């Protein structure tokens, strides 16, 4: 069952886009929620095979590994010499170019810290979801290249950018930590649950994935429904769980333990026992063992789920020369809503909750309106 409303600027997209909440752990041990300035989801025409397919109804996937606490240069993308850890990157926006890093290298960012993650673009053609995400695979060059023979169906490439207001926090010698207990950033991850009208997405891919440079509102498939103000009618839904998650809190939501690595966190560090789950609310509806427990804003998930399940770049670090957001200052509700490529609508979400023919580095693109979650 799809939700009736969406925080995107395209009513035909009822998908759920999710990333973990970032907190600041103060020196006294308390945790303060870091303002989330918005999520932009890029739908990119990537890969040698241009016969891209839309996501099938009921499709979902997770990119990233919530338990990682170090860079794994020995785990490579199949058919490639590129580390899988490159799917995650962070850009510190300070008004001048900064080299992107796969971890939280710099959190003193006056224009925000942008977390970035690439998703898998190759599907096995039969499974809508598998808990280990073996139903999908990455392109051979992460956001470009070819699909492996085991996953022959090429999908539109999905890429998230999430902006965190790290300098909106009064720091006191503490540290930033994601809601999955990760202070390193290596365990950053993203979730996607498809809610598109399949015919609309299919038409948009065919007409705009490799040709449209003007912005999502100019793609013919979206003109009938594009509404830049649509998200204003989609307030945050109340949580099904009786636990504090906003503002200043005493501990991370759920049963999450902070693990700094370099060894990986364990599932026990980032999950709850069934007995503990039952003690958190009137039902277990919000807890699904296939999904991460860590918290994020949720606007688009079906009513029976409040937590999302659980990314990747072609030419290494192509967005590294992007600087600050445009003059329209990002706000807490909608994000700054700008992107580079065609982009099927991106979606600016606050959490729980597109590219071209011959791929070009994103930092050479002009800014233009994108689909905001």
C-alpha cells in the first residue's frame, strides 16, 4: 500500500528515501539532533547499456553497510579494481573546493556537511528485495560501466546528497555520531523503497535520462504533475514508537551502541532483542528485522513501517569541486533543492523519510532545480 502524500515535488513519486540522523554527542554525554537541511535524490542515466528500466512495483534496496567503521580497500566492486567503500563520500561546504572523503574527516563546515551515497544500478530481474541486497549489484565503475551477468537488468542510477547543519550546533569538545552508532562515517547508508507510478518513471527515463539538461520541471513526463509547493502539504508523520528522537536526548534511539572501530560493529551493537522491541510501543509494527533500527525522518513509508531498511561514484570524487549551496539558503523542511544533471525529480527529504549520455563529472555542471525529497 502506497502513502497518499509525499514530500517530493512530484506527486507521482510516493517513494521513500531515507538516511540516518546525525547527532552531536556533547561532553556531558547527551545527544543533540543535527539539523537536516534536506535530501536530494538524483536519477542518473548511467552505464554502457542505455536500455534502462524503471524500478518495478514493490522494489526496494539498501546501499552501504551500517556496521562499517573503516575503509575497506580490499573489498572491490565486482569486475573492478575500485573499493566498494567509495560508494560513500562526504563534502565539507566552506565556500571553496574541498576534497571529498569517505569518512567524517572535517565537520567544521559553515555551509553544511554533505553526505553522499551511490546505489546499485543492476538488478537480477526476479527479487524485489532480499535482506542481504543480493538482488542488486553496482555498475562496474560504481556510477558507470556495465552490469554483471548475474544482474543483467540495468536500472536508472540513484544517488543521494544529504545536507547536515553541523555548524548549527554549539560544540563543546564532543563528537558527531550517526544514529547507527557510527562516529566515523564509514557506516553511512541509504534506503530506497519504490513508490513511483511505473509508466511515469518509464516515460521519464526514455525521454529525459540522457537528453534533458534543463531540470526536472522541463521533462515532458513530469510537466503535468510537477509542483514545487507540493511538499508543503506533507507534514512529518508521528512516530509509532514511544521514544525521544528530536532535540536533546540522553541516549541514541533504540539499543544502539557507539562503536568507533576500526573493527566493524556487530549486529548486536546496532539492533534490539525481540523482548526489547516489544517494550517500545503498542506493537512491533515499527520493527522489521530486515531493516536498520537507526532513526531517520520518515515521510513516505507505508503506514505499517516507521523504520527504513539500508550507495557510489564513477570517476572518483567527481563532485569534489562543488562549493556552497546557492543563494537560496537551504531550510529545514525542503533542503536547497538544486542539482546538476537532468535528474528525474530529486526528492528533498529530511530523511524518514538523475545523468547523461557520455557521463561528465558533476562538478562541471550548472546548478539547476532538481527533484526534492
